[in-house]
């Protein structure tokens, strides 16, 4: 009987041990730390963030060094603002629970979006907000008389989301080249417009542009960059 009690006690301890292992906190292994340095920067502008997670961000110190904490483990891309006209994107892989040292980053001349809004008729457009998806770049408080600049942006393709009181939220996609400005002419559609009205305002033809029927902005045919 005593031997049976001893075996039961040891078995119970083993189960408790397994339970403890199962409850280990794996949270530290789901994210890592990224460190690096910019070779050129403006302290008033410099900002490093993660594409798709702009809330994970860091400024730079007097030597241009930055530290990003709680970066999700796995493939990642850094979105780096260095000066008013220079930026960069850097791809890397983050190991959970570890620190990654990025080689010195030399920012390159950046591009930008120049957003021009259009609305047919006499309806006024005010208090517009535009943002580059997955990045900290945004502009607010502009209207159809006062175009907005979204940048600096490293060379690449981006989605841009635009909203204004009284109009349907709009999304467009386009690319920027190194050191160049891409003009986005965006037609805003009043809220409550029927499908036919949307087609009349922005067109529902084929091609690469998004149809107004899906609630997205339509770039005008004369747009070029």
C-alpha cells in the first residue's frame, strides 16, 4: 500500500510538471528587437517603423541609432524616414526573443504622392484626411482647393486611403519613383449616391482603374507620372 501511495504521489508531481510546462509564457518569443543606424538624418524628421505595423516605431539618437522593440517575429520590412526628401525600406527577418542588428542604412532620394481631389457640382470638400496604408505618412485638414503632399516615400507601390465628411471613403493604389512626385487625381463620391449616380460621376468602364461601384476612387484618364 505504501509503495502504491508513493507511485501515485510521483505521478501527480509529473502531471503538475507537465501542466507547468504547458503554461509557460511564450509571449517573449513572438517578437524581437531590431537595432540599426542611419548614415544621414534630420532629428526633427527621422522615424523608423514597421510596414504594416506603423505603431511599432522609433526615433533616432544623436548618432542616428534606433531601436525597435516588440517587432513581430518573421519576415518584416522597415519603413525609414530620414529627412524631408530622403527615405528607405529595408527587408529583414526577425527572430522571436532575439535582437537583430541591421547594417548601416544610407537613405536615398524619396518620392511623394501629390493628392488632388475632385468633386462634380458645387458641393464643398473640407477636412479631408489621407494616409498611406501601413505607414505613418498622413495628411489632414485639406480640401479640393488645397492639394496635399504625402511623403517622403521610398520607391515602391502603396495604397492610399482618403476620407472626407459627406463623401464615401476612397482607396487608390499607385507607385512612386526615386526623387519623383506622383500625382493622384481622386474623384470623391457623395455618400448615399446610387450605383447609377456613381457611374455618372466617376465612370464604370473597364480597365485597370477601380470602379466607383466598389466604393474606391477612380484616377482620371489624364493622370500620368
